[in-house]
């Protein structure tokens, strides 16, 4: 009885010879499908993350637009009240009433825009301190002893 040792190279070749084409293609195809599914899952995760970031940026833009529009409406209200005063001086009561009504409308729009700013979702501790100061100013009005406005230190 002659027993010859099987070398490792021969055993590897024997493995490849025993493997049929159909199971080989199935294994390769399954591996590719698994990688494809993994890529889809990863892309979906990053897509949801970017979508949330986009929503956050949109909210921040809305807050900034609210405060900007509030400021613009107050400027327009100031100009309307100046025009109402000029109309009252020359006894144009229809123009006076129109300008006062427009001023009231602009002031309400400014309040709505400021409310958007105050109702924002993300507030840092500095924002909360600023909001408290703004609420105090809104309730009490400016401090007459505050000299910063006269020296330009606002």
C-alpha cells in the first residue's frame, strides 16, 4: 500500500475543482448584493442626517428673517408716523388717518416678527439673558438714567 502525502497546493486545487460554477456565482452575487444593501443603508442614514441639518438651518433662517422683518416694519412705522404728523400739520385728516392706520398695522407686524424670534427653539444661555433684558425693556421701557445711548455705547 502506497500512501503519498497530499500537499497543500494539491488540496487547494482540489477545492477549486470541487466547487461548481453555480454555487460560486451565487456566492459572488450574494456578496455584491450584501455590499449594495450596506451602501444603501449607509446612504439613507446620511440622507436623514443632512435632512435634519437642513430643517435646522431653515428654522434659523426663519428666526433671522423674523427679527429682520420686525426691524424693517418698525422703521416703516416710524416713517409713516412722521408722514402722519406732517399731514396733521397741514390739516390733511384723511392722509393722517391713513398713515396712523398703516403705522398700527406695521407695529403689529413688527410684534409678530419679534414673537417669531422669541419663540425660537434653540436658545443659548446668552440668548436667554438677552431675551430677559428685551422683555424688561418691553415692559418698563428704556432706563432714563442709562447714559450709553448718549455716548454711542449701545
